[in-house]
C-alpha cells in the first residue's frame, strides 16, 4: 500500500506539508483568532468524552499515526511561507472503493484568495496520482457559503444531501456531498482550476 507520506505539494505561494508539533503556537493562535469564523463548523462528539481535550502535540501524534498507516494525510496549508490553515485527507480506502474525503479550514484574513481551492486541487491530484485513488469527496454544511464556493470553483459534482450526517457544534447536521472521480479530470484538477481561475479574471 502506498501511503503517500511524508510529502510536500506546492503551486506558487501555496504549499501543503506535514503538520508538525512545531506548528503548535501558530496553529493555536490562528484557531483562537478565527473562533467566530470556524467554531460553528467544527465536528463535535455526540457523547461526553472523559478527560481533558488532547494537547496539540497529542493531536499531531494521532494524525501522524494515521498518516503512517495510510488512512489519512494531515497537511498544514502555508501561504507565502506562513501557516494559514489545514487540509486533511481522511478515510482513505483501497480495494474496490479507492476513495477518500477532504476537509479543510483557512484563516479568515486570507479567505477568498484562491488558497484553499489550490490546496484542494493539489491534494486531489495527489490522491488520484500518487495514491491511485478513484474518487474524492467533500462534505459541506448547506449553510457554509465559503466552502460551497470552493467546491463550485473546482467543479466538484453535487451528489445531494446526507441527512443528519455529522455531529457539528453540538448537533446532528445535514451535509451536501460533492465528489470527483479520476476520469472527470484527466488533465488534473490543478490544471483545470488554473484555467477556470484565469478565465474568471480575464477582462471582458
């Protein structure tokens, strides 16, 4: 099995690299300053979890174990060499499914600059290429306009609503599922995104 890890992926000023414990201070500061922007979309547990929440170092160790096992790819998202968010490829499955799920967040101060669409395109191409996966999906709350713009920009196909799909911010919430298969982007998602982005910014 190819774990595709460790790996760094980059395009222009956007870079994906492994999240490390050395990111702790910056990561925690970003999360604190973006609490109002991010907390309403945060996954939560439907049952009480005993004990204190894990430290950042414990969080990274858990993700690193999943990466070594080939079930997840926990990326830091850098822009202009500064940490601005996180993208995680999770639920990596092989066999007859060959699929994975992408989740992400980015600091509000850089939202709308094309950073996350570029990061998702890089990760998707890595999944289809290096990992040999067939399908990548992204699940988005119907109310999350910023994330809906990401999948729209990248041309992910809307597969409909999953009712009460994930426990988010203390309640079971519907999600819309968006997906792409390798056959839909033979040129590569990053290449398609660059063409789309260039066309949208061209003067009429």
